[in-house]
């Protein structure tokens, strides 16, 4: 054997050793099996890359300030994986304003400060929403004619956006204006007291409050309702025609393990065809049936793999359907299974489990992102 061959052999052996070592090291980050670490099929994490690096667009989570403050593991996972944040509740009207002209920004500011400290984008959620539990009492009892309602809405948007100017990059200006059948939602104080053009008025107020902020219309259900996605697309086109400064469509994507890639793509395509930015703004994948939940459901490997497939389909469809310049990002509605709005029955909707370990869902996302 020549000296050259001996060196080559030694080099190959070294490479093989390093390869095995790298594989061993990776196994330290294996997602745990659903209920039992002995369960078959617990996959290996395919990459060490955090989501924010594996993706070519921002990846975010909806956050809760109390957890950021008191739960180091929660904060660490956000720092490691995310480069965009949304306040799950702290920028809603009920959280910000207890009386007309009176504001409490402390908790929202905590999220903004966390994002600034860690170089993350902040997406604002939400300026105008009909939901009773997101409206302060003073709005529900507000007495005044149409002009008074418009003035109150414009004042609120101006005050809030001025406070966050330069810190919050984008806003859900209006959330959930449509019913699933594509008609305007009328169980909405803004619709009832101002009329359909509360939408135009809100966007115009937002634009004049912060000329730099990127302004979104946000809604859910466009993956299962063709009527709803068509109605939103028609309204966005009409708004553009009227010169209303809408710049993006937010698709909440509270989906289930049964949601098909075709439906996801149809929703994303309708939004992309507006030519505006497209934000998957509140992503989670329910395992239980949200309409008929099983109170005794257990988390099995089969269910975990179905959820993985749905997460993977969403990220693939986003890449395949939304042109890169329109990809505003993907935001999860939470971080881990222990802290989710889906709390009334058993569910495991997020990519990290209760111990902050990545789940099969996380691996599906990585596979779709090509981060392997
Ligand atoms: O913080 C109070 C707590 O002090 C009190 O003891 C407790 C008793 O009910 O309520 C707590 O507030 C709740 C809050 O979540 C924090 O947990 C509110 O009642 C409850 O209404 C609120 O629900 C939020 C819901 O929006 C309504 O604002 C969910 O957390 C939040 O995940 C959900 O998010 C929405 C998006 O904004 C829009 N798209 C749909 C999505 C899911 O519904």
C-alpha cells in the first residue's frame, strides 16, 4: 500500500467516524414519541437548523407575555426557532383600552421589547374585530350615531398605531369580516353602527396613523369554504380599485389533521391571486374534532403522523402556491401543546410537545422546508 493510499484510507475512516458521531449527536434532539418514548416510529430530527433558518421567509409564533417572563424554556424555544412574533391577546382592543382614550400598553410592550431584544419582527393583532370577548365594555355600550362611531374607531386606530409606530411592522387591521357562506358578518358592532365601509375607514385610518406599517385583512376558513375565499378575493379587488390601502391577506389556518393539501392550496392560491402579501397568520393543526370533540382522546403515533402530514402539506403548499415576493411568513398560534387556545378538550395542536420537544409535526415542517 502506497503512502498516498494509507492517507486516503485514514481520511475515509475519519469521515465515517465523524458521520456516525454527527448522527449520534442529532439523536439527542429526537422528538419524543406521542405518549411513550418506547413507541415505534419516533422519527429523528432531520436537521439542526431552526425553522427561521430553514425557511426563506419569517416564521413566527403568537406569544403570551407571562410565559416569556416566567418560563425560560418557552422563551428559549422562541428565540431559537422564530424571527417573527404576534401577541396572542395583548394587542386586542379589550386588552389595550379600558375606557375611551385610556390605554394600557404594558403587556403588549413586553412582547415588543422581547422581539426588539432578539431581532424579531412584530406583527400586530388586531385593530378591528367583532368578537365580544375581544371588545371592551365601553365599546359594547357606546352610544352615538354613525359619525360618532367612525370618529371613535379612527381615534382608537390612530392612538394604538401611534404608540407602536416603528416597532410593529404590520397589522391585522380588520379580522373576520365575512361569514363562511361569503356574506358580510352582521353580528359585528362595526358593521351595525357604521356599515360595510367600516373596513375602508379602518384601513384609511391605519394608513394615515403609520405610513410604514404593512396592512392586512385577516380571516379563517378559506381552506374549507370556497364561497368565503371568493368573497374575500372579490372584496380585496374592490378595495384595491377604490384605493383602499390593503397590502396583505392573512389566512389564519386553524386547520385539522384531515385538511387536504388541495384545500390548503386553493385557499393560498385565492389569496396569492390578489397580488398582495400572504401571511399564514395563526397556524395550528387540531388532532381532536373541533365540532365534536372526544373528551377521552389519547395522542397516538398514528394521530401524530396524520398531524405531521397536514403540517407538511401546509408548508409545501405555501412554497408551491405563493410566489416568493408575496411570502410574508408563517405564524403558529402558540408554541407548544401545553399553551394553546384549544383547551376545552384534549388536543396537541402545535409543533412542540408539553416538554418543549419537537414532535413529528416539526419534522414534517422541516421536510417541507427542505431543511434536511
Ligand atoms: O386573561 C384572562 C384571565 O385573567 C381570566 O381569569 C380568564 C377567565 O376566562 O380569562 C382570561 O382571558 C382569556 C384569554 O383568552 C387568555 O386566556 C379570555 O377570556 C379569552 O376570551 C381569550 O381567548 C382568546 C380568543 O382569541 C378571544 O380573544 C384566545 O386566547 C386566543 O387564542 C383567540 O385567538 C383568536 C384570534 O385572536 C383570531 N382568530 C381565532 C383565534 C382563536 O380563537
